[in-house]
């Protein structure tokens, strides 16, 4: 028994010493969500802040009542306890009020979800094909013609990781990157797929979370960013031994910087294909 306790003490001491080195230090907004940088994210935050505010108010109210009752109705000499069977009016009120609150939250949250998932992308939206795999992300952009080649999950192979139809001319000049680069203020429409197991597209600052399911193309994801910056895409679905390192950089650029980046990538894709470089389409 003594040896076992010594082992436990050593283990606790070891983890107490090494734990700070194992975790990355988080700076800024430590006790709340990271600042959102999408239009839809602000709608999610409004709902989230209301729920937390309501929860805090209910917590304070119940604790105040609890303390008052502890003090006022404490046991005292010469005072006889009173038995109360209940109060039907109170029962009705504390059943009706939470029911109304939950119905309000249900309607509100479903309205926000509908706005985020059912809005048809505008004609000038930037469409990006994103494919998850063990353990990384690939991003496909339309090339110089400005048209993204059709992708099909049934055509995905090790050689054709986006399932692009070889007969589709629009896909000839598409280019692939290992980072998600988008212009600020532009509506982005994501086509999300997986090549192997279930992964999950998760960007805390975007307030976006969506599973990538093998055999399916998720088409509802659209978002519009509000400020430039560098962020990170992570897989939040346990997908295998390399899950911890499945991430990709996200860069939100000004429209001018994005056009420079895009023009360079599109021209490089055309030159690698051996074709003449056409005029870069406005994106």
C-alpha cells in the first residue's frame, strides 16, 4: 500500500511539473469565446450571450432565495416547524415560465440555424471545394476561367482526391492549396467532403462546425467574414491517431491582396498544365 501511494505521489508531481509545457498558452479573452469574424457568428453570439445572461440571472435569483430561506427559517429554540403541502399557484408559475423560455430559445435558435443554412449563395459567391482526409485538408479553387470544375464523391480516388470529372473542361485550370485563403467581406460557399472517415470542419472564430461525411457533399455552408486576420481550421471529430494535428491555416485578406494571391495561383496552374495563360477572371 505504501509503495502504491508513493507511485501516485510521484505521478502527480510529474504531471504537475510537465503539464504547463504540454499546453499552448492562450492569451486574450481567456474566459469567454474568441471574437467572431463572420456575420453569422454575431447572430450565434447574440443567442449564446442571452442564454448565459439568463442562466446567470436564474442562478443569482435561486441562490439569494436559498440563502434567505436558510437564515429566515433556520432552526430556533421555541419556534415550531410548519409543514407545507405545497402551493398550486407557485407550481403553475415555475412550470409555465421555464416552458415559455425553452420555447423562445427553440424558436430563436431554429431561426438562426435556418438563416445560416438555408440562404442561397449569391451569384458572385466564392465557391471553394474542401476535402478532409486522414490527417489534413485540401482546398480547390476555380482557375483562370472563374468556374470550379464539378466534383463527385463517387469519383474520389487517391489520384483524384476531389473527384473531378476528367471530361469537365472547367476543372482543367483549377488549383489546389493547403491553406484556406479568402477575401474579407466576400460571401464564401463551401463544398465539404471527406475521403475516408468522418471529419469535422471547425473554426471557433467563424462559429462554424460541420461534419464531413464520407460519400456526401455538404453544400449548406456559407459565411461572410468581417475583418482580415490569420486563423486556424481544425478537425473536431476524433478521426484517428493523427487527429490532434489535423489543422490548416486560414488567411483572410483584403480584396486587393486576395486578387494578387489568386492571380499568381491561377497563372501557375495554367502554366503547369502546359496551356496558354488566359486572362484571369474576376473573382
